């Protein structure tokens, strides 16, 4: 059955305000016998699988829509829905790791990191920092980088698939080298634009905070908990049955541990 015509383009829904580099998004429109429909989705998951067989080597690089809005017209009028697919629920207790991509004028280079931290927030500039260990072999690439991107990765249990999800990105504003008798590291940092604020975010973005370590209240609510794949400033978070709109998220991630502070 043919749906008719389709087109794909870019949009900036869900991206940091005035970032200039929106999260990868796609718009898909189709027309058919039942009228017109549209899906606007946030494509931010990369799924990789490699396999060999009798016909040789094969590889698949695919994208998955995690958040989308859908509208359609028909005999009964028009309707709309916001759809959210929480892929993280399928990962269970999968061990995650952190990697960084450096964006250079000649291409993208993946570089190992030992830790990263960030403050993503609405209302004022965010902050992202990461540490590259044993950086001697990466100095030229670091010096050429115009941007760096932090990804969270996890192997899907029982499969050969790896999920990669963008957690933070920034223009490279500072690269500070620290050299000692046995260590040579580089700390990269930058100040990306603020996220768009929201008074009443769509329910589809709501997240339940997990692995809660502490709750602070008074002038405002702050929750220390496990790092959430999908939560961002401007979304609604729940701690137990209590909801609040997230104004900032502080991330602290090491090779051995990681957590975030979420506040209103």
C-alpha cells in the first residue's frame, strides 16, 4: 500500500535555546487515501550492530525516534498526539560508559574520557567539562576541535546492539593541559546556550527520578539521583509522587560512579 509522498527535513524542537546546533530532528510528512499526516520526532539514539555471514561482512547504523508529535485529518476532523518512546526502560541494569566525539574541520574523532561534568539549565548559559586521560596522542586533535560532544553508551542485554545517546555538547572554549611525572591530561570546557524554559511541559516528557540518594528542600527542591538518559531542563520530573519542572541538572560522571542533581 502506498502512502503517497514523503519528505524529511530538520527542526529545532527540544534543542537548547538559540544553540545554533539543534539536537538531530526529523520531520516526516505523508499523504494518502485517509488524508494528510505528519510526525515530528527527535532522533537522538544511534543503534549499531555488526555481523558476519556467508555473504561477508555487514553493518547497520540506524536511528530511532524517541519523541514525536502526530497529527492527521479525516472524515471526523483533525486530531493530534505527542508520542514518547522510553528506550531506557528496555536496558534494565545494563552497564553504561561515557565517550566523547571531537568535531574538527576535517571530521569527527572519538576520544576516550575519564570523567565529565555539566550544568544544563534554563535561564542562563550551561556549562560542560570533560577530562581526557593520557592525552599525548590526542593533542593535535584537541587543539583543532571546534566542538565536543558527550555520549552515554550501553550494550543492549542479549543482543549485539549498542545504544549511544547524546548527553551534552559545547563549543570548545578552553583546553587546559596538566602534565606530571606519570600523568598528562587535558580538561576541555565550554558554555553552551541555555535551554528553553517551560511552565507546563508536555506530559510525554515526564520522567520518574530513580536511584534517589538525597532530597533537599526549602527555597527550592533539589534531588540527587541516578543519571537519567532523557531528562532535560524544561521537562517535568517526579520524585515519588511529587512533580516539579526542572530548571537545572548538574551531572557528575566518573568511570566508577555517576549521579545528577536535579532542581527547580
